[in-house]
C-alpha cells in the first residue's frame, strides 16, 4: 500500500513538472500572438464605430470572430511563433475585414472607412502623432494675436485664417517650428504656391 502511494506520488510529481513546462509554452505562445489580438481589437472597434455614420452599419461579434477564424486558416503559413506568421495574420485579416465591410457600405462611406481604419491602425502601432491628428481634426483654437497683413495676395480675413493655422502649427507641432516667422518673411514665395494650379508640386 505504501509502495503504491509512492508510485502514485512520483507519477503526480512528474505530471506536475510536465504541466508547468506545458503552461510555460502556452504562456510564451500567447504572448507572441498578443500583437494579433491587439490588431483584431483595433479592427473590431473600427467597425463598431461605423454605426455612428449610419445605423445600418452594424456587425456582430460572432460575424467578426468567424471572419477572424477564416483568416487564421487562410492566411499564408509560416512557423507558428515567427514574426512572419504574425505579419501574415495581421495583413490577411486586415484586408479580409476591409473587403468584407466595404461590400456592405455605401460608396460615399468607403473612403471615410478607409481613413478611419488607417488612422486607428497607425495610432495603435504608435505611428500616429496624436497632437498632429488633433490639429488635423480640430484646427487651431484659443485666442491668437493676428499681426498686420503683410501680403497683397490674401485678403485680411483669409490672412487671419491662414495665420491662425500657421501660428498654432508653429506652437504645438515640432515639425513646423519656425514656420510662422518663415511665412511672414517669405510670403512672396508662398504666393507662388497659392497661385499655382499644382501647389502640391
């Protein structure tokens, strides 16, 4: 009886060690794929927000989960724990979701959905400057002292609006530091851009 208890105890100890090893592998694998789960959550909340645009745009979690499962099965294969597998999963699911959602959108809303998806993905990946995004969406705010209009090509109201944009960009966006002073000193150069039919060039 004592011998049987010792054998059982030894077997349990071995299984406990195996269980710890298996648990470690599962935890490590789960952490590896956390990036995929994070991207999926960004995509899910991007499509949930579409109901604000039109109440017809509603997608269930079950539909989303099924689409995710099919993307896991259909995405290009790579070793399970590799960076390539994660990239394949994210790229395939993002495209799969985009194509499926676009089928159900009115044409006028597709560009907005593309923009929202892009902004959410870039923001989630830390590649979107939140101050720049806030400025892009809301524009300048607060009291801004407007200097006398040095230009002949902008009316006073147009100059005031343009100057507000430049002043705030100069103040809050490091990439545009010095733009305010540069614009005031070189406004004739900006007139050429303003009058051009292809100012982006």
